[in-house]
């Protein structure tokens, strides 16, 4: 019985002793462990961000060369020339259409009823733009296509103003080619209305 009472009294004495004598110890120990955890947390965050970076790199890294391999026009450098340089290279009509967003007369142009098989390139820079297989008779008097050779061959920009037309330009030299409208035939339902003077037809080897 005496043992049990001694046991009971001892625990009540120890906390009071501990509390008054070494009250700073647990506090400093706590802040030290906090700092240690903080350091570990920062280190962990750095490792995590490095992992995320590695993941992003592995996801986007390999796709770039694949895209460049797939689309030939992507790898081409952008052709940039001054107006004076373009004037020396182009005829007056070509310059007016390509560099001043002009429009040639309907029917009185080179390719509106041209039916040979081949590729239509940009007359200014040689960028491959349209295939004869996408050409159709729109009845407008301008060469019309339902799609460009690939999406990267042309650059499409909404024109400001009341007309709300979408301008089509060569993605390589920025030359104005024509406009695209949504009243075309299947499979795209689009009508790329081009200026013959902006194009150069190149026959495919089989039709030469
Ligand atoms: Zn061009």
C-alpha cells in the first residue's frame, strides 16, 4: 500500500519540477525541429520542382523534332525583304496583290480555270501552298481550293472592319494571297479564294 501511494505522489512532483527548472529546453528544441523540418520542406520542394521540370521536358522535348519532321514548311526560314527588294523581284501586279493586299480581276487571270495536276506555290518565295486535288470551280472567276496543302502553309487573319473577311497570307513570306470563306464544298466547307498572280503552278512529274 505504501508503495502504491509513493507511486501516486511521484508523478505529480516531476512535472512541476520540470516545468519550473527547464522550461526553455522544450521550446528551443521545438524551434530547432521546426527549422529542421522547414529546411527539409524547402529541399523537398526543390526536388519536386526539379521532377516537374523533368516531366515537362520529357513531355515537350521530343515533340518538337517530330513536328519539324512532319511539316516541311515549318522548317523553312521566314522570308523578310524590304518593299524595294520585293519590287525588284515581283511584277507590278504581283507586288500590288502580295505586298499591298490587292485583288486581281475575276476570270481575267491565269489559274481560275486551270485544271492540270500539280502544286500551286507562292510566286514570291516558293512556299508550297495548294494542291490541284483541292481545287474546285467556284464560279467566282478566281482559283479556289477547299484546303491548303497543310495548315502551316498559310496564315489566316481576321480583317478588321464591316466585311469581317479572313485574309489568307503565305506563312513563309507574309505575302497576301486572298481570302477564305465558309461557303466551300466538302470535305472542309471552306473556299480559299486566291489571286492567280500570287501563285506559281508547278506540274507534278506524272503530268509533265
Ligand atoms: Zn511566300
